[in-house]
C-alpha cells in the first residue's frame, strides 16, 4: 500500500493535477508537493487546486530534498519537475541545472532513503529525437539514429541515464520511466500549444511531419496508476494514431506559411529571442521529420489504454481555445 507520496513540479499544471488526484485517494495518508515556487492555487492566481497536498518550497538542486524525504518517511516519489522550455528570466543554463542536477539530487536522496520503495519519473518521447532515418514507429527498445544533442530532449536523455543507474543500484525499488508524447488539453500551456494559437503557423517547405499527443487526463491517469501500483520498466505514453502537421493547422483554423528550412530556423531564433514562441532546435526538427511511438507495452502492462486518441486530444484542446477551421461557424 502507498502511504506517503512526494510529487515534484507541483507549480505546473500536470504536476498539480497529479498531486490533487493522489491526495484524493483514501489509501494514501499524505501527499507532499515540492517546487521552487508556490503553485498558482496558493498564490490566488487561479490554477489547479492541490486538495489536501502539503506544499514545501524546495529547490531540487539543493540537498534539502533529502531532508524532506527523510523527515516525512516518503515511500513513493513521482518526479514531474522536467522543464521543457527556458523561462524569459532563467535561460537555458538554469533550465539544464534544474532538469539534470535536480534529478541527480533527487535520485541521490532516494538512493540513501530507507523508506522509498517506488519511483516514477516523467520523461518524454523527445529522447528519440527526430531524423529522416528514424523508424516509422519507435518502441521503447529502439535507439535513435540521431539522438538529442541539446535542449530539453538532451536533458531528458541525461536524466534517463541517471534513472537507469539508480535502478541498478537500488533493485529493491520499483522504478517506472514514462516517455510522454506532447501533452495536449484545455489546461496545457507549452511551446506546441502556443504554436497552434498563433495567427500564422510557419512550416518547413516540403515537409509534413507526423505528430502524436497525449491528453492531459490520460497522462494524469497513467501517473496515478504507476504511483499506486508496481509497474517497473520504461513505457511510451501516447494517444492512438497520428496527425499530420497540415491537418493540425487546418483544424486550428491557422494560416500556413511554408518556409525553406534556413528561413524557418532563422524565424525560430528570432521569435525565441523575443520570447514569443520557443522554437528550440528539437522543435524545429520535430516540425521537419515528426515522430511516432508505439504504446502497446504500456497497454499490456496496465491493461488500460488512453481514452483520447491523438486526434481527440487535439480537438479537445481546440474546443477549449475556441479554435475552428477557417470557414467554420466561428474563426
């Protein structure tokens, strides 16, 4: 039975939702949420309520996280604190420190703990990269032809290496690594959701990549299940099916602007410096080559499949933003 759960990254939407769902479970006696800043629900700026979750302000890069784990006799850790884009104030260097050094400190604290027996880590399908030589569909055992070499995807790959090392050193702990496709849904604010709300959607001329999404409700359910049940291993998490970028742009009622690859890259660098949309290098590759993963291992392990397909997840996001195809009832 799960008694006391630690959830990192609770100041962000998905982390807050996971903490709230776990706090509502009568079999869980205590949920402690940690982050570097208070969740919006605590600062009266709106956001997801954390329920009976206890918030503790902790920087994962500091040794303080070990004291929190020891003082509360944590038995389950759900690590959600993976930042996908640098903030305007912090920058890329601080983002990498938060992602990689923070994960190292957290896993080190878990390794020294006598009470931790389950660790769930949020990762991303971005670790597979995007390349013209990729397989049609990635399974968990396939290695990317061109692995990530910078940014969020590289951070996630490094974190995964530390997670595997931790699993070898602590075979008594159940370790679950979840590689999520891009989150999509009413409450999701990400570089990709911001891309689809811009009036004009720049695309790479000659390319129409395949995209996959996972609805936020399904992501929360997967995290709830793996936090309360033993499911060791690495799992892809994505809604069934794919959408072409051109289909997404049409459904969103955006105007497409095909650009040669160098011009697309130049535009990406410009808008990123302006803080409008984060066209990171891995985002640019995704917009050229796309990516698709197989989630059948997750379905077999949990006996469950995401309720939302990739298309349904994207449509739910569009409804929440009141986005409609051009020529529809509303624009």
